[in-house]
C-alpha cells in the first residue's frame, strides 16, 4: 500500500482490513488548490483492525479554499484484542469553504486491551468558512484506553505579534504559524509535496 | 516464645500464568520484625501482593495461616479487617476522594467488622489529628485527594499515617524506603518503630540496608528466584551490604 | 472483580412504593377530544386549547426520533392514560389528602412550611434554610409551599395551572418561546397533552431568597406524566432551582415526556439542578420509566448566565439534552452531568450550546458511568454561529466502564462558522482501575463501597456544583445505583 494519498490524484481504498500484528501508516491529503483536486470531495474510509495486535497510524491534512467542500468520514474499527490506533487530522478552512471531519472509533465487544487515540484540529481563516468536527467513540469493551480531542479556532494573535515584533512581516509570520500548525502532518509527506501545499 | 502470627508453607504463586513464587516458607511470631531482601525480580513484591490478596495474582499451591485463619480464603478487605496492612510500593491516586473520606470509610468498615460502633465525627477528627502529628504530616493533607499531586516522599508518609490509623497486627512494608530522602526515611521509620508492640509484627521488604538501620529486624531472609535461600539474624544485613547477594550465597 | 460486579446487583429501589389514593382519570388514548377534555378539566382559556390542538396536529405529522443510541420500544400512544389526578374530597376540597402528605414525607419532600420561631432565627436565616417545593403527583400539582413568603418579594412560584389562571399574560408571553410546539416529537406531544408543572417568575433585580424546587411523582399505573416547567428570570435576578423525581416499581414501562423552558434576561443568573431517580426497571430490564425530555434555556440578555447540573441515575431510557441558546452578548452557560446506567438501562444524554452572541462562553463537563449490560451515550452539539465573535467553549466528556458487557459512547458535534471563536473538546474512556479498587480493599473498604467511593470521586467535579441539599442525596444515589455492578 501507498503511504500517502492525495485526493484527486490517488485512489484511496474505501475499506482496509488489518490482520494479526499488521501495521499500517497512512496519510491523506486534500488541498483544494492542488491541481486535480475536486471542488467537492466526500472521502469515506474504514479501517478494521481484525487481527490481534494490529496497529494503525493515520494522519490527514486538509486545506479548503474558495467554495470547496470536504467531508472526511473515517471509521476505525477495533474488532480484535490488543490493537492500537492513532489518528491525527489537521485542517485549514478559508473563504466560503466547508470541511467536515466525521471520525468514529469503534471498539467491539470483547476487543480488550484496545488503545485508541484520535485528534482533530481545524483553523478557520476567514469569516464565511465553516469547520465541523464529529469525533465519536463507540465502545463495547471495558479494558480500553480511548480518547479523542477536537479543537477549532484561529491563529494565535500573541504569536503573530511576537513574530512581527521581531521584524517578520505579517504574511510571512502567518505562513510560519500555519507551517507550525500543520507540521506534525506535513513532516510525513515528501518534501516537494509539502512545499507545493504550503504555496 | 510468642505465638505464631503468620505461617507460610510451600507457597507457589504467579501472575498471568507465570510462576514467580516457587515454594516460599516463612514463619513470623508476634512481636517479630522480619526483613525480606533480595535482588530485583526475586519475587519480593509478589509476596506482599499475594499476602494482601491482589486479585491479579494466582496462588497455585501452598498455604498461609494468619492468626489461626486461612488467609488465602479471605478477600482483600477481610484480610485488612483481620489486621493485615500493606504499605504499597506505589500508592495509587484516587481523584476526587479526600483523605478524610477515605480514612473514614476504611475505619468505619474495620470497626463494623469488629462489631464496634462508628466513631463520632469529633472522635474521628481527634484520632486523625493525633495520627497526623505522629508522622509529622501537615494538617492540610487530610483535605487533599488521595495521592493526587503528592511527592514520592509524601505518598510514603501517607502510607505510614494510614498504618497508624488502622493499627494493624501485621504490617508489610513494600520498598517503603524507595523515593525517600534521609529525613523522610527517618520520620517514616520512627513512625513504624513507634507503632511496633509486643503483639504486632512487620515484614520489611527492601533492597538496601539503610531502612534497616532504623527498623531493626529480628530475622533477615534473602529471597531469590521465588524461594527463600538464606535466613539469619540481623548481622546478615551488613554482610549483604558488604559482599552483595552473590557473595553471601 | 467480576464477582464484585455480580454482587452489586439486586439493590431495592427504595422509592418504589405505590400510594393508595382514589384517583380520577380521563379515558385511555389520544385524540382531539381527550385534549379538549384535559383543557376543560383545567378550565383553560381558548388560546391555550388552540396551542394544544396545534401541537397535536404537528405531532401527528411527525415521527418518533430514532437517531439516539437507544432501543426505544414501540410506544402505543393510544394505550396511555394522559390525565390522572387524586380525587379531591368533596367535604374538604382545599386540603391535601393525608395519604399524599405521607407520600411526600416518605420521599423526604417537606410539604409543611416550618414556622419562623419568634426571636430565634432571623427571617434571612429561616429563608436560607428552607426549600420551596412544587409537588406534582401524576398529572396535578398538589401543593406549592412558601408561596406567600415568596410573593412578598414579587416572586411568583406556583403550579402551571394556577399560573395560567392568575398570570395569563406572563404565561402567554413566554410559553413555547424557547421550545416551540413543533420542536421535536416529544415536545410536540407534551405541548398537546401537558397537564401540570411548575411556573416561576423572578422579577427584576430580585435574588430569590431560597431554593425553589419541583418534585415529580408518578403513582398511577397505565399513565404517562407530561409536565411543563416554565422559569423566567427577569433582568438582574437570580435563582437556584432543583428538580427531583421518583416512581413506583412496575413491570410495565411508563412514559414521561416533559418540557422545561427557561428564559434568562439581561444579567440574570439561573442554576438548574436535577437529580433524576425515576424507577430504572429491574435487573432483568423489566419496567422502568421512559424519560424523554426536552429542556432548554435561552440566555436572552447580555451578561445572563444559565447553569445546568444533572445527576441521572434512574429511568429505563433517558433521552435528554438540556441546552442553552446563548443569544445575549457575553452570556454564559454550563452543563455539568453525571449519568450512571446499570443493568439494562439506556441513556442518551448531553447538551447543545448554541453560541449566537459575541463573547459568549460555555463549558461542558460530562461524566458517564456504565455498568451491567447498560448503554450510556453522551451526545452534544457546540455551535458557533458567524456572529459569535470571541466566543469560547470547553468540553470534557469522560466515560467510565464497570464490567465488560456495557457500552460507553461519545457523539459530539463541534460546528464553527466563526473564525474568532475557540472550541476545545476532549473525551476519554477507560475502565474502573483495578489498582484503585485493590488499594481501597487493602485498607478494609469492601469492594462495592470501594466502587462507590471511586465513582463518587470521579463525579466530584459535577456533584460539588449541586446545592447542599442535593449533593448528599446524589452521592448516596450513585453508590446505591451501582449495587450489583461489581463483585
């Protein structure tokens, strides 16, 4: 399997099953400004951890501009014992765009010793943009450590002021802030892709 | 000689299918202090957990008699009511539960089991204050949540405080010296010694000599690979300190 | 541990008794005639009958919602009695039946006003030590205490029916202003058939000197309870309101579909606390109350504040989302919740915080505890509208699992259309710690008491928000409700 999927260029499988001890690391990228990116994208992905001790590490990055619409629906299903999943999604929404992250962590009855963590963070860059997070946990086993965190906000004014007071022009300072916000996911991408996204 | 308080016979026990204690024999009489020493992984903490009845451990064979009763047939709380106290190597945190509420529940359960009436709030408070002074704990501690935000030393001191409150017949101190500086070590050890009587006994589990400078044992055992390989008087402590475990066996 | 879990079952629900009292009923079933009959019994004005009929017609066009994480049984709405009231004795129509007095006594709800002891206590002390109660028994309010003492300050506290008679303008102005008749299926049903409930109006600048409360008691079999509470806090006023409820143990399930509306004007402060202890059904999942409730408040004026605190331990099924519309600039709201389910109970509960005004603030703290074979879900919405500049929300939703056959779920939606608004949501799910349990047991605390202690500690952040009178009761309830959950 590939490790990086760019929406509009690569075909992301809708459903993946991980067997015993299997590991998968996956990064999904959507940037409405990238060549070939659809203005409206509905991305469903289900990853089932079906074998004991399987582990999943999934990250996503989205930048929605103009009137683009993105819906990411990620179902992570823990069907076996002792599996681990990590999810990290980061997104920027600007102009009149709308992004929805709908992420489910499902732990089946009997899937003990599950460890699942999901994080989803969005930043709104303009009035008129909309971000929606639906981080869901559905858990039917008790010996589990599951968590999710979701935030939505804007770039931090204090940071911006700090950089400007050091002589960094506002535009550049904002770019640095965005870079810093996205870097945990950007660092998973090939350098040339990361650069073209940040343009 | 005083009567036998605890008698362990050919005890085999382990966790998750792995045998750790492989035939431990140990007899403790009232009034005695025994030290159990030994290298890492010898089974020292397993022994204390099994005696206190930690559910994750399984006893596969052997017997333990405590004050004439079958200890292994008792639930953890019944063992506590019978006067067994374990000072935990890693005391747990219980968010949202104050020390006062915790001690009140523990004491009430113990008194109920003994057929005694619950202490009045005033009596309870007096006892609390007396015992806190005894281990030199600051009064504000009792309002804090159990273990939450405590330093290593504070946690250990809180263990000895609980011991003072519950007045056990047999105290098991599991690595009570770890994480303590010299001053705290002295306070804790003095607390333990002051609680010690002709009728009560203690098992001191430790790696090092330093705690045993304050809590002087009558008998010293060396536990290795799940069995007691050597038993002697207190002079053994100095030999271990000098020659190491390899050197004395 | 597993054995402890089993041992905790089989605790009696101590409020499960039935009061023997002669009652009058309307015929079973739901149609326009029934609604006209209820309205007539209550001597209502035409506008209120029209309101009911309009709601009924809306309800007929709606479907029972199925989006909750619940197995809601098929409810036969024609097989429910919509109005049941204790008969007034013709010889003494104004006095309360002693059997009812005794019932509320037994439930710990004081319906007698303690007298001011001349010279012993100041009026302020006397007031602060008392709680005014509106006691609702099946479909009617049987008594509202301290009415005259409160009236001295201009506070109106009475049954809904009396409010309709005595303060029709206020009722008409605010009724359905927060929860419209067609808001949802159960709110529409309530709007059509509601029988009684509490009404409260705190005038401008008045700090209510005592806690006000409503106590709801279902007694008759085959009935449903459909009460309506309307609270209006005028500018700069403040109020702490408590709500409690219980019902007899029966094998049949009974429907409770209430509506609570709260209007908070500029700079007013309302704290609404609930300890929900409806009969939860037995250990095999038979019987219990279906608690399908709409509660909503509006922070209408700037600087207004509304706080929800709920402890939910009862009901076979709970479907309940006390919500706040933060309309006024700088208004704020909180939702603090403990929901505990055991045996076959199901709860789908949470809140909505709708941020409209600038600088609005909200905070959500939810603690779910699942045991037995129960299902417990947090469901929430935080919505930042485009104009909610600088608004903030922080949500923390924790779930605790006791035993391996229950479910704990978290279904939040965080929707933001305002770049300057900041929303943070966190959730965790874990099981009760075996280390904590063993530690407490080693100190001599029996397993079930240890679980009660741990759960109370876990819920403390919420419990400490309750008024004193409620906190101790809620603590006890959490421990009792868990009996049978641990072994």
